[in-house]
C-alpha cells in the first residue's frame, strides 16, 4: 500500500500553527531578555566577588547546565508554587524555568567574553586616565560584545528549540498546536515535517540576524564590502569541501 502525503490538511489548519508561532516567539524573546539579565549578573559576580560569595552561583550554573531542560521546566512549573507559596500563571513559570536554563549558559558566554579582552588594552586605558566605568564602557564592552555575538546567537537558537518542551505542560506554542492537529487528523508525518521546517526558519532567521549584527559591530579591520556579499562568501566557505592534512 502506497503512502499518500496530505499536506493540504496542514495548510487548512495553518492558522492554528500561526498562533503557536506567536507563542513560541513570545516565549523565546522573554526567555532571552530575562536570561540575559541573569547571565550578566552571574558573570559579573563570579568575576568580581570572592569565591565564597560566588559559590552559590557556580552551583546554579552547573546544576542548570547539567540537568535536562524538561526536568527543570516541570520542577519549576509544579514545585516552585509549592515551595514558595507563589501562585504564578503558566507563562510566567515557564519563562522563569527557561530563563534560568538560558541564563546559566549566557553567564559562561559573558564571563569568557569579558576575560578574553586583552589586559594590555585595559592597562593602557588606565594609564591614559580612564576611570573604571569608562574602561568598562569604552574598552571592555565593545571588544567583549563583538566576540560574544556568535555564542549568544547559538543560545538564542537553543531557546527557540527549548520552548518546544513547554508543550508537555499544555502551553499552546508551536509544538503543542501541531500535536492538536495530529490528534484530530492522524497525520504526524506531514505535521511534524512542517513544524520542523518552521523551527528551522525561525532558527536560521535568528542566525542570520546575529550574523548581520556581528558584521555591523566588526569595527576593527572590517572589509569594505556589503553585508550580502560577505554573507555569500561565508556561505560558500561553509559548504566548500577542503582537503584535510595536506592531502
């Protein structure tokens, strides 16, 4: 018996997927905003404070980087109200869980980016009479931000994919809406294929935006070429097969 694809079913129910896309984008943006604040705070404390004060933050980072995201989401969704007594809505609970997960990764990105700034530049700025705030704003941040953009983009893409786990708890994001269509029409192959393509489009769009941001901030030794020409060069080099080991 030959299998017949029915993508028309997905197309007829596409408004349902659009609602899920909106929720997914909202979850991802809120997660990245809160996760950035958490990650920056953790990174600064770990760099500035004594080890005894930074120890709880180190434990937080290792716990959230070393445990599955699904367990974190379920635990905070169900257990946080029990432990704290706070009654939070589903969206708030899920954003907190995802932000803590994302923040643990971003804290390492920020810490590595700040530590990667050449100490000679900092010492030179201090010798010129720059105040600590000016050194941070004019020397450390511009150099660290440029180096961190690709890693931040990777975390952002991971946040988009992490939001699919919220479907387990009934959040009406993209994956959940796709499961509703599957339950009604019993066409998992077509639905999951379309959902995967949508996730791919969102992830690739995010990567493209971060690539453009990296291009705009490359104020050191930037070639005088348009962004799309530079993008074409990067794309060609990424898919070019080069011999390894001098073969």
